[in-house]
C-alpha cells in the first residue's frame, strides 16, 4: 500500500477512500464512473481504455465498448434482477450457486468456468507413525489404485474436472501432455502385498 496516499488511513476507511475509488490499471478497460445512492456503490461503469487501444493487442477493436456491473447485497437480489431482465447476466461467486442458477425457469444460457481451486493428496514421508509412505511401492499403489475419473463421474459430475497438475488448465505453465499411470487395482494390490512381505 502506498504510504504517501494512505498515511493515517484506517482499514475501515479504505473502502471509501479516494485512492480506492480511483483505480489505475493496465488492462483493456478503465473505470468510467461509480454510481449509487446514500454512499453505497450500486453500478460500476467501465469503458475501453484509450491507451490500451495503442497496444498491438488492442488494435483490432472491441465488440463491447462500455460495460456496467451492478452490485447486489444478496444472491437473491441478484437472481431477481436477472429474472426481471434488469441485468443481462450474473457471474456466480462459487459453485454452490450453480444449482440454483441452472434451475431458473427462464431460458438462460449457463457458462461454466474452471474455479482456481485444486485438491490434492500429499504423502507425509517424515511422519514416524506412518512409515509406509516412505516406500515408493505404497505411494505408487495408492496412485494407481484410486480411480479418480470414476469418483468424479459418480460423485462430482459437472462440479469437478480431473487435475493432473497443480497448475490450472489455461495457465501458460500448464502442460496437458504429462504421462500419468492408468488406474490398475490389481497392480495396486500386488504392490501393497509386496510391501507387506518385506515389512511384516
């Protein structure tokens, strides 16, 4: 936070501070206006930034020259605005709102985007009361013995995607062609049996 702009400002004051209400960015759009009543921002208006048009990636023009975002205090308020056509679209905050939005009676088009969340299982090699994880055969058995595709299809259909990397699909660093061993329950059992023969 810049000291020269926010010296003496408390955390409670930042939301309505002029520095916070006049953002400067380098993207394709810039803030044009903040609209509302009684000190509450209800509409955020953006327009194409003239400086961005000077960049090579901004030379082709834009389908949308101006766009406005309406802010709502509650999910129900946003849904009512959508149903009454007061707004043209709604960006869900998280996947818990998806079912309610998909179930709306009007003819809406639903778009799904990958949430920037990755779930993973990490084996603790150093924990003394779990020495099995130090053996590569046990870790391999757990990897190939877990049918992740089936679990997602049965329990997380349309809610999760199979992740083969801690990097999200769409990231510049994501590698889609990494080789992963296929599910093989029989081979997993054999690896565990071999570990038990050695350690038991």
